[in-house]
C-alpha cells in the first residue's frame, strides 16, 4: 500500500504542450545587406535570432525556412522581404522589410545552368512538357525521394541517376502508359524563364482552367533547387481526380537534369495516394524551339536484319572453308535479344540480366561451343558443358534456316530460354564482318509481335 502512490506517480503519462506563444515584440530577426561583398547591396543576410521558433522567409525570388540564410539578388531594384515565425503552434507575421539593391551583379546569374534555363542575361526561354515523347519518351517520370541531380545529365533512361539516400529508383512510362490514367492528352501550355531585368517566371496553362500565372524564381546552382513564387510549373497528374494529388509543396523543385534543350523538375508526393507511398513526380520539359525543330528518328530494322546471301555464302560464314568454325554464345557481350519488327531491344549483357540471362547461363556458356565444318559433308560437333555430341546439318538457302540433325543449340535446362527446336534462322548477319559481329540465331518466333528470340553467337 505504501508503494501505490509511487507507482501512480511513476506511471503517470507525460503531458506535452506546444509552449507559450511569443508576442511579436519578443521575435528578434534582421535583414542585413553585406556591402563588403556587394557595394550595391546584392548580398542579403536573413537571420532569425529567436530560439524555439521556426523561420518562414519570403524574399520575392524564393523562400527559405533556415534560421540564417544568405540571398543574392542579381538585379538592381526594391525587394520586399517577408518574415513569419512559428511559435507555440501559431504563425506570427512580422513587419516586412524593403531591401534596396542599387547595382546589378550579373555574376550571380552567369552560371551555365542559368544560361541553359533562360538563354542568358537579357534573354528568356520558353519550355513545354514533352507530351509527345520527343526526347524523354513522355512528360512524366517517377523517381525515389532520394534521387536528385543526374551526375551525367540527360534523359532518365540512358544516364546514371544521382542517388543521395536509400530511396532511389526510377520509372519512366511511355506516352501509352501515361494517357489517360495519369495525364489527359492536350496542350499543357508554355512556361517562360526570363532574365530580362529580373528573374521573372510566366506560365500559360490551357489545361488548368486556361489560367496565366506570373511570378519570380531563383535557381540555386549548388543545391540544384529551383524556387518559384506566386506560380507553379506546367503540370498534370491523375486528372480524373480533379487535378494533382498528394503534393503539398509546389514552390520548390529538385532540378534532376538541365541542358540547352531539356529540363527535368521533381516535386515530392508527400501524401498517400491510392495506397502509394512517398515518391518524386518528375516533369519532363523540352524547349519550344527544340519541339519546333524536332524530326522523328528514322525507324528501320537493325543492321544485318533478314540478310540476303549469295549462293554458298551462308555456308562459308557458318563453317569457313577447311577446318570449320567454332562458335560460342556471346556471354560477356550481348548474348540474347528479342528482335521485334526488325529492331532489337538489348544492347549489352546487363540489358538481359535477370530477365532471362543469369548465372546458370554464364556457367554453361563459359565452356560450351558448337563447331560447324564442311569436310566430307556438313557436320557439327557440340560441346554442351563438357558433353560432346556429333551430327550433320542442312541449310535452306531460300529461308536462311539451319537444321541440326537430331540435336539442338547450346542448352540450359534451368532456363525458359533454352532452345527447343532443332531448326534455327539466321535473323541477323553481317557478311564480311562475321569475325567482329558474329551471327544472331533466331530460335523462336512470336507471330503476334513479329518478334524473334535470338542468341548471339560469336567466333
């Protein structure tokens, strides 16, 4: 009984409060121009000296939540700095301060990234979403929340992405996947980044109730962040749900890539949408000029597809002249491919890795080969991972098909890709270049897709 009061005290739940709401007179903050750094007052130091508060700065060309921050204004003019402090769960808006900048300092906007975004000082550049997939394959991509600036720049699918944490991944759906589930088809308008006298932003948005927005922006070349005030980028996501969902902050964007003609801006989806967790929605832009000059790439079959041989040329390529030719799968290069409508999909070993090519294939291909020779008839010898078999083969020059008498090409019983037919087709070949390019043996054909599954054999 004596211990019960102590137990009661020990088990009593902690009570948490937001603390006292400070009076405006207790908030200490300053906005100071560093005249030693810039005689014209271009460098401005923002300082919140009030412990226990959170900062909310709006300096016209961008925003900040830091206790101490430095802002650099490139152009002369009057800038209004607004400051609010979060205290005791409430937001106190303090008096604004006008900063007078008397001289231009264009060094702050002469970085190559500023030039890529705007065209340079005194210029402006118009950007549109890549709705037709001219460069990026589509207007929208999905990244992990820790992805960031692409170290190599360029499109998401062909350059290594910058990973700055544990949540790193990419998915770049094509236009067929985007419309209409993620975005409606249509004209999303034009956004303009200008450096004509100031850093001005404008967006004309036919797909957002035909509004026109005007604001300012700031590009931080060190952190690769873009801030836009009083406006947002061109955007579109899940229109069936009446606009954009799950994104709280439309003022600050990660710059994923930027060059003269292309721009990727990422915004964090921080709220749950349809059971999907946090992600970065990346909008893919191209310049209006790039789109106007765009010419679709010439599409056609791969080099060497469906080759035409002179009489006896295929046999010479396959078996040589005297001692025959020994072939193996190009395990270290590009061993397999799905060749649809004459165009291949894979370019390297990594492209097919774990889609079908795996360690079991590496092991078998390391010591397996097939020898074709023509001495005393058309004969072959196959070394299947140490097991030797022999037989004859025939060639149908009308169809470019080779048939092994009672045998198959190199096998892997643990793989769905293992050939099951003793007749294979020469899908791609390169007369005069066989020593360097090898031959593609098509072992299966999908009529619906007009697609060959083929193995790449090299000498």
